[in-house]
């Protein structure tokens, strides 16, 4: 690695580089350890990119390990979805997929060892009593009345817990550390609890399950992890991580390092809040494009390339911070601008009739799929006497500076002809314009004039006779408040849900080539934004396109006006 590259390392990569240079480690081993009790969100994407990215950059390995220690909340559905999300982001774990449940036998063996060393005891207090005697930041906790049980008593009770003799909540195994520790995490934390529940991998083999803080560090050690990278909320847990490893004969000695978790404006990334949105019907499911889940963002049209670009640009920091959603949207625009084929679609159609164009005649224009990327090829767009344009592209009484179509005004139909508005037809009851009558200049074929005259307005269009019809879903930001968790008194985060986060247009004319689009094909609908064929609902018999992001940040414009 060059000196210049070293100057731009984040603190995690600096640590890794120094550890390799000093000989502390000869190879790098990281892991991504999700709980299979829900779907991954964009915050997890940052961790995935960091853990897998560091391993790749330093020629090391990154394991995928499921922390499946709570059978009441875990399902195979989540295991499968998490694997799909990591692969979709562009990372692989080869044959290194593990589960905390792989180590249940060793974890139990180590727990008995802690008891024998006088470092763990069985407590008969309820969870509520343990909480009440934990103490506060300014007051020490109180010792459990069961803290001084003998080793033999503790071993007997723990083995009876394992045998299923006691009901849920009757007893727990706690570490025997220090109830007066300034770090509350170290005040005799729970290591095991009784839970008579069927486990998605081990079935009914176990009725006691280890806690995360006890399991995680041992799992890291069993896998030879060198750098255990986690988010900042586990900073206080590092002392317990080290205590467990220091007191057990583990095969390796990993170290924990914390980085700031991702906070994004206009989003919530709390699993508990996301579950509320799903279960209370505010969204249609975990993959609803209004969700911050990777499944939802994928369906919205976010690409793995844009998310990896985003993760690289926001970097890795020690201190908590909030990232503006504009950065995420900019990464998607930048990615799609280079790769998305262009297409014509009309979202709010009004008919245009070109009265001097021959009835029944059809022309075909060969149009580039990308003006700056000839390698993306071309497609044929049919042109006929009757077209659709955007209703907003016509004004009967145009405001100052309006360069689109209006009575007597000439505009360019992109790739086709110059046309001039000569008349309008209105609904006699409502006064709404139902048809715009135009004349075209046949000498401007291809959308250019040989006589040097110029027009300022260029419109997209779709031939009425040849149009395919699509449902278009206009997605916007999920919340109207930048920090929806900053709630006013008497309100809930759901009170800030954006009522305009989804607007469905059931019938939009689109160019016929879009009828061939496959689910997850993405496009730039010219002048409108970036859209993706819905991965669930789109098919040959039903065209459904989701707006991923606009061509520019319309919210910034609104905020500037206000």
C-alpha cells in the first residue's frame, strides 16, 4: 500500500494496517454477524461493506455468521433473506457460513468451566428483580442473595436447567464480576436463560440459550477472527467481551473495535420501528420500497453499486453522526446516469393530434439508448399522427419564461419533428384541455432544422397507437421530518410518515420497447427520473415501474422556496 493511500485510511483500516505491519497478525479475518430475526436494512449494508471490504482489501477472509441465540424470534425465512442480501450487495463468504448454534455445545462446556472457577452462579431472581438491583450510573448494584452459592450447587442447578427441569424465567446463569462496577454491563451480566422453544436449527435439543454478549466473543474466538468490528452501541460491552475471553481457554484472542452506526435523514432503521410499520399496515411488507430494508431499497431500484459507492463515500467514523439522504440519492443518480438506458414514458398524458400528418401513417425513428454511451445500442420508436405528451408540457396561457408547448409556439418532439400548436379541444363541462391540435414541419425530421431556426423546448412523447400501458409508482421520502425519531410531545414517529411517499398512476403510456423490460431492469425515463421494473409485480401481462429517484433533488428546491 502506497504512502498516499495510507493517508486516506479510516481508523479501522489504519488499525488493520498497523497490526499486519507489526506482525501482530499475519492475516485478517473479519465477520458479519446478523441476528436472523428480521430483514437487513441500509445500516447493515454499511457494516457488510466494511467487514467484507476490509477482508478483501487485505487479502483476508470474512465469515457470515448468524447469531441465532433467541429461538422465539428467529426463522429460516430471515436466514435465507440475509444470504440473498449479502450476495446481492456483491459479497461472498465461500464456505464460511456459521451459526452461533454451531457452538452451543462448546458454549455450555465453557459455562460449566466458569462455574467451576467461581466466576458464574445460578440466580433465582426474576428478570424484573435483577433489573431493580442492577443499580444506576451513580449507585452500585446489590448482590443477589444467591450469589454465594457453592460451585457444586451451581453446577447441579445449571445442569438441571439444561435438563429442562425448570420453567422459563425461573433461573438464569450470571457471571460473577462486580456489582459495583462503574460499567453497568459488568454488574454480573446474564450468560444463560431458560427458554423452552423450538430452534430453527437445533430443534428441541436445548431449552437454555446463551446471551449475545457471552456467545459473540466466543464465536469470534472459535473462528479465529482477528478484528471484531461492531457498531458504537457495543462500546461498553467491550469490557465484558474481553472478560469472557480472558477467563476461558479459547483458541484465539480477537479484539473488538467500534464504529459509528449509520443514521440517515428521513429514514428509520430501528428494527422495532420497522416491524411496527409492517405489522400495523403502514407498508405492504418488508420489501415495500418505502422501507429502509435492503429488500425494500432493491425493489425501489437502488443498485448494489450505488450502495457500495455510498458506503465508501460516507466512510467509517468513531463518533455518531447523521448522513443526509441527498448523498445516498446522489450515489444512485451517479450510478444510473452512466448505465441506465433512456426511454420515453408519459405520466400525466394529454393527447396531441398532428392534423397535417397523414392518417394511418407510421414512421420509425432509431434512437440511442444513451446519448453518451453508444455501446448501449439503439431502439426503434414508432411515430404516428396521434401522440401523448405530459399535460404539464402545455399551457394555454404560458407564464413568463415557459419554453414548452402553447398556442402558436413551436417545440421539438425529441428525435422526431418540430410541431406548432394551432388549436385546443376542451371538455365543455370542465374546461379541461382534452386534445392539443398541432401541425408538424416535415423538413425537421429527426428533430433538427436545416434552415438554422432554433426552438427552446424539447418534449418527450409516446405514439398513441403503439403505446404500451404501465402502472407507475412514484415513491418519495418515507417521512416528512428529517429526524422522525425526534418526536414532539404527544406524538409518535408514525405521525411524521409522508402521505405522499407513494402515488400510484394506474395507466401511463410508455414506448413499446418497455413492454420487453424484465423485473429489475432500470431506465431513465427522459426528463422524469430513474425507474425500475418492479421485481414482484412486473411481468409481460402487467407492466409496473417504480420511481427510484428523480433527475435532481426536488426536496432541496422545495426547502429553498420555503
